[in-house]
């Protein structure tokens, strides 16, 4: 069996990334979608009358905000391009910070953004944006309006990981990495594409054939690593056949 791309990112982002993988690598490369989290909008939105700037650190935050009827006349900052694009196409005036939470904080400080700001987020979040912005004198609040419930790995994914053929695993958050490697039963050679060093730090040592970190903390940079990992996986597969 050919190397398989295993995508554990929750929907809708997981399905979008799966389509991007197929476009990049071709339909001949198997792609298995097995989300390990489920996004559930919980609300409610707080009173937005005094809010001057919204902060989005994921597409899930944008989607939850819009589904709850959030206003479209508030300027916003987004941690990366994909999140910014979703916000902009939905009618929110948005500035992308082209990076991670640290880049967002630096950009907002450089722009001397006036508060109050509101960070739209889920129950689980990486980085302390509210803390750092308040420390910089930018009044910032937060609204937890969705949750990311852990769900079991699918039977198909478990079976895939017990085969001899290589598996390529893109990882997009530290929590995704921790959920995946918890109680993992692995036979297949595993190659991991991490969106950041923080994610790579959650990958147990000695368990993977290859661990690579994206040159930028966004999905496009993760996608860019896959052709190289696929080539390595095919070499591993060839070696297994020779044995």
C-alpha cells in the first residue's frame, strides 16, 4: 500500500486541508480524514458595543463568531492569512499578522491599536494574547464561544497505523499532537509535519521516522513540506519491500 496522509485536524479546516493535499500531491496519494476534535459553538457573544477591535486566532473562531450573529462593522486582526481570508470574505475588515500569536501581539503593539479589544477563542488556546496585550497597555478581553471536544481516532485510522506502509501526519496544534500520541499503537513508519516548534515539542522522541517543522506557522507551509515527506516515505516503503 502506498504512503497515506492522515489528517486529524477537526472539520471544517480538516476537510479543506484534505482537498489542498489532493490538489498538491495528486489523487494517487491516499488521504484519510480522522478528526480527533469536534468543534461545537457554545456562545454567547458578549456585549460588543464598546469593542473597537476583534482578535481571531483560528478559522474556528471566525466561524463561531459569524454563526452567533457577530457584527461585521468592527475592525479585526487575524493571526494568519487563512483566518484573515475567511474573515474578510465574510465581510469583516481584517488585517493578517502572517504568523503566530507572538506576531499578532507585536503587530498590534506596532499599530498602537486602541482598546477595548476582544479575543474570540475556544476553550483550548495556545499563547497568552490577552495577558501580553494588557501588559502592553492595550485593553483586551476574551470571549470563549466554542469548545474543542476530543473524539476517538477512527477505526480506519487505527488500522492504518498498524500496517507496514508509511503514514504522513500533519499536526496543527500542541493539543492535537498530545491527543494523537496518547495510548498510540503504532507499527507503520510515521513521518510528521509540524506547524510550529511548539507542536514538534509534543512529539515523543524516538517514535517517528521523520519530524519536520514548517518554515511559517500556517497550513500552507505545512502543505509545502508534504512532497518532501512523501519522497522520504516512498524510500522507506521501498526499503521495507527489499527486506
